[in-house]
C-alpha cells in the first residue's frame, strides 16, 4: 500500500488557449482539484511555492481554504523556500492552517530552487552572512527556529501589563497545533542532505531530480538516498517512523486526448544537466504509456518501491477536469496492478 498524492506548480498564463489565465484562476482551481482528488481517493494535495513568478506564492491561504473544503486528504507543500520565511510568522500561519485542516498539514520545506530574480530573499528583508552566498545556511537557520517554535514551548517574556490576561510562564507562538512538528518534510536534493534531514527529525521529500550524478539511473540513486536517510534516522534515535515521498510524472494513456498529449514523446530516460550553470543534476524520466505498460515500468522503479508516498506531478495549466481524469486513471488503472490499492 502506498499513499498517492499530486503536486501542482500552480502555473497560470494569460492565453486564450489556457483554462488557467490569472492568479485567481490558479488558486481557485487548486482548491477544486484538491476537492476532486479527495473524491477520487487520492491521499494528498501538494503545491509548489515560487516567488516572483506566475505560480503559487504564499501557500497558507490556499492550504487553509482546502482544509475548510475537504475532510480527509493530506494538504502540503513541495516545497517552501525557507530563505524567504520569517520562522515565527510561518509558525503562526502553519499552525492556523493545520488547525483548520484538523491536523492534515504536511509541510514540505527546503533551501529552494533557482529563483526568478537575483537573491529574491533580500527583497523579503533577509540578508545572509557574507560567506553564505546563496542563502543555504540561512535557510537551515530559519528552519531550525521554525521547528523549535512549533514544538509549543514558551519562550517570550509576558508583558506585566498586557491587553488580555496571560497564562503563567513564558508565552509560545499561537495558534499552536499539536503534532505539526512530526509533519514537516525537507526536500533533499542529495544523499548527504537526506542524512542531514534525518538528523533534524524531518520526513524526506525527494523530487524528480537530484543535485548529484553517479552515472546510475535516478531511481537507483534515489533509492540509495532513501536507505541512507532511514539508516541516519535510526542512528539518531527518533521514536517514530519517518515518512518518505518521491515525485514522478505518470501519464496513463486511456483516451484520445491522452494519446494526443503524451503518446510518442520520448521521455523514457533520465537526463543529466546543470542548475544555475554550476550544479550538476540528474533529472528523472517521465512515465507516459498504456496502464498495463506503466505497471511493468513502475514495478522496476527502486525508489518508488522504497517510498511510502508517490507524488504525481500534474500539468496544472490543463485545468481541473483533465487533471482529475489523470489522477483517476492512476488510482483506478495503474495503482491496483502495483499493489498500491
């Protein structure tokens, strides 16, 4: 059995050919897709966060709205760039969204990916140390503080003459949502980062690319990453079982429109390229085929076998109806053959 989730980048484009033309369209259709996914039987709705782009930005209003419209599906991000985040404000926003969703928030965070602008986090008021040129260390510092405050321990000295009566002792960030600390994931791009993630007590989120290449297929390298994460988790002595998700592009071809969109596209092999012209990366293959063939292909994916959650990247600009069709095809036509359902 595996959890099946979807990941939307929330793109919009002002084109007569697009059903998602504005930021409002992207937000409202994201809510509708999450509702439809829950009805289909999908287990999670995740959203990518990109700043300065025609994509979803601040996720908290969206997560809260989905939480109010659904009752079962997990709701999360994949991922929030922690270079941009105020840890205490984030704790308030995440706590509120999680309470609205009755404890279904699964928040993916990380250092982030290449930006739309140069050092965009500086526009948000964050200045990393001179030696921390890309803000990676700052992102980890923000994350550490966020994890600390969502534990729920008081740390702020109360005003002796407050507007409202205070409980005794130091005060914590409110609203506090119990259990949220165990539902934070780190988007790890390498094996070393996965081991670091385990030591911090965060779940592992691994996408369709890794920022390293050893010459083996991504599924093999990613499976090694997951095993190293689990070994480091055990060594750290955490008292709960961690969760692991991997992202995949899976397009079952079950209709004429599917065939028109995906058939004949040769994306059956990994590619190796560069990020920011300085970081080598291995990009995973896509899966687009008849359901029976997808079952055969995915059964050979070592990382999918290791993970408890498979997150399906969806083409959000094709609209709610088509993406619901894709999700239903995976749940009903592919997942049973793999033992996921």
